């Protein structure tokens, strides 16, 4: 049994149901779990003097693209909206490989840790030149952050009416096979797990309806969570209505992408009916305010979502659309 005592913090922000704030108090950690809070605690283990500090729970980052850490402030994308920004960066990402994925993840995870983050998701949806999801998983193990990587995908390229170049897309059968591989190899569902894998087709404008449906079925068979981008800006809404004849909320519901095991990124343009759908179904939202501002996507209806009972978390989004990865700044 190992213990660590954080001693004599100026303030401990508990974030418990009563929202207690404890002055000049201690935190006792035993085998990686908080065992006690309060003044005058003792331990036979390590002691960290916390005088002058505010101690908070670790922050949770609900949306990121760690690979984008290497493509910040690219001039051609600085003043572009979402679709134009992506089309500027796709050719750069197409030249990445395993080492770029590892280094970008190491850099992004270290930045998150320095901003107080202890658990992050990651949405990796490009796998050029032999890159694989485990390139980022190894980086997270090296940094020491609890990690929820998601195996993303793109299968509909420009030649089929999608947004990404064909060279960055994958065959849908191969995508599903690799999803099974990474879940079986790396997903740890145990309490306190340091790595849980999710499945995350990139967006309605880069995958087929069939892949969305099949991914949802696979995720529920394997007991893992689902993640994607949804209703990010006006272009996203227009694409959904033109291609699918419905708004994004209906698209998600029709394909099995609502429920307590699903969280969607951005949701800037959800309407009242979609907010109600998410609240009733327990569907979560990753709110990324800095990125939404940076890309000119708009202001998400967070107050309306919260009032309706939608589960909302914060995300930094990819560093290429945020120019930082500081969760405290969100």
C-alpha cells in the first residue's frame, strides 16, 4: 500500500455535491485513490507541502485531436471557417507517420497536464504512412495521464462527395477490423483504468451512414463509448440537410448515436428539439469554446443545454483550431 499526503493546502476545492471548500486542509491519497480530506491528517508515506496552493480535482478534457499539436497557426488556415480550415490542413496531415503521432501526443499531453488535466479523450481520425492508435497510447503511458483514445475514421472522400482527400480515407471493412483490434488490445474497463478505448467516426461529412450505424453496433457489442463531431457550424447543418434530408440530431438518432454511451463534440448549432432529444436520451456534449470562437463557428447554446439537463463537459479541441491546449483557459 502506497500513500501520499498533500498537506496544509490553502484551499481544497472538493467539487462534491455540497461544493465544499476546505481551508488549510490535507488530502490523503492511498493506492492512487483519495482516501480522506480534512485538517491534521497523517501518513507514513510521502508528504507534499501544499501551503500557498489551491488543490482541485483533476480536470477532464472531453475533446481533443492531439495530432494537430504540430500544425498550430498554419497561415492558410488562420482566417478560414471549418471546411476551408480542414482543406488547408489535410495535405499536411497526410505526410504524418507514427513518429509525428507520438511526438504530437507527448507534446499535447504534457501541455494538458500543466493546465491541471488528469484525464483526456483524444479523437484520432487520420492514419497515414503506418500511423496507428497505439502511437498515442504509448505517449499517454509515458506522460502518465489517464487516457480515453478513440479510434476515428474517414471513409468518404472528395470523389464521393465528402470533404477529405481520398488519400486520407480508409475502406470501411478495414476500419471496423482495426476498431476490433484496438479494443481487444488496449481497452481496460476496470475501475481506475488508465486507458479506455472508444470509437469515433470523424463526422457526417466524412463517413457513410452505414459506417456510423455499424460502428454504433460494434461499440455496444464491445461495451465502449461513441464519439463524433456534430452540428459544429452552419456549413455542417447545410451539409446534413442537403445530403441526408434532416438536421444532425435526427441523423444521430436514426443511426443509434444517442444515449448515455455517446458524446458529441461542439453542438454549436443544436436547436430546441435537438437539445430536448439529448436531454431525454442522456447524450453528452463536449463544449469547446475557444475553438468555436477561433473557427468562427458561433456560440453553443450551453445555458439552454444545461437548463434542459444535457450533460456538458469542456474540451480544448485540436491545437490547430485552438492554438493552445490549456484546459483551464476554457
